[in-house]
C-alpha cells in the first residue's frame, strides 16, 4: 500500500472522528451563567404543611396565626353559648315562653350552633381541641352544679326537666359529652359526627316539642311516645342533617354524591327515630341512644 493511500485513509478516519465529536457536542448544553431561581440549599428547607409550601421563616408565623385564630374562635363560641342560654333564661323568667319549651330550644340550638361554628377554626390539628373546650367547660359546670358544689339557678332551670340539680348529671351531661366526642373524633372531615349531632339536637329536640303538642296518638309499643313525635323526628332529623352536610360540603370540607347521600341520611334518620321511640327511657337516655345509633348507622353507610 502506498503512502498516499495511508494518508488518505488517515485523513478519512480523522474526519469521521471529528464529525462524530461534533455530532456529540451538539447534544451538550453549555452551562448557563444565570444562577438557578431557587438554590438547592433553600429548596431542601421548604416545609410541606397542610398541602401548602411554607418556608421556615413563615412556619412559626403560620402556627402563631392559627393559635390566635383558634383562641379567638373559642372565645366567640363561648360568648355565643353564654348568650344563648342567658337569652332563653330571661325569656323563661319573663314568662314569655314556658320552661319546658325553653329547655328544648336550648337543646336544639346550642348543639347546632356549636356544629356550625367549626369552620371558623383553623386548619391546624389542634383546632378540634380548641373547639371542644367549650363543651368541656359546660361539662365541668354541669358536674359542679349537679353535685351541688355550687348553685347556678339559671343553668339548672334552662337544662333540667324538674329544676333539680342532680338532673344535670344525666341528660344534659350526656349531651355535652356527645358534643366533645363528635368534635374530637369526627370533626369536620366526616359526615358521621355531623349527622349524629343533627339527629340528637334537631331530630330529638323537635320530636319532644311536637310530641307534647300533637302527640295524642301513641305508639303501640311505647305509650310514652307518639306518632307525631316520631314522624317529626324523622323529617326534621333528615332535613337538618341534609342542611348541615350541604353547609360543610359548600365550604369544601366533605365531598358527597348527593344521589346516594339523600338515601343514606334517610336510613340514618329512620334508625334513629325508631331507637328514640323504644321504651328504654328508664334504661338509657335519648342523648346516648340517639347519637350512638346515628354514629353506628352513619359509619356503616358512609364508611368514614
């Protein structure tokens, strides 16, 4: 082989190598002289909290803001609860409404207003405990007055049937314990607590009022209960429950398929109304049996 051929082959090989190198170099991006928008050191320190990105500098401020919001909401609910009881106490003392009606209206509105106040609390995990402080304080008041360690005539008249202090340790105490349970265990993420409180406050409360006024026709298996009371409990318990669920759904706390939700709530209302109509007054209080039946049935049909 001649020298010219060797040179030609070498030149061809060199050209091919240069061409390949040029081809590879075209895929390599020249490092940019512009610094990245978010340094890696800072990216690693970003906190993910409640689905939102928060920098460490704002995390403490966020927690502080949530505490202030929850403290303010608690104070507001305390004021509302005190104002509600005081209002009906004054109406009773002025003989504008009778004592039994006043007691049932407190039964209805205090629980439902407590339930409606949940959205004003923050998104923190401790918000439910702040909210439960209100019924916890009421629970303490009931125990103190029920044991006659102190005497609050307005409280006794507004929530007891016969004006006896020991009555506070039964139905009224069970009532606030259910409020605490629903706030801590279910809160605003589950329809179970919402429906249970709606049935206990709205359904059972209306049943007593309607039964006293229009309850001439008694249920065959319980002469202390009437068809008017049971039917009213079913209807109002259903309507109040649907209204509460719509309220929390509109605020984005729960997502529901309304075609199935209506039937499920009707079933819960039917079960709770039947349990309320049973002749078990001397065995278990309605403030235990009704919310318990509602919780079990709601959990079975909703699943959370």
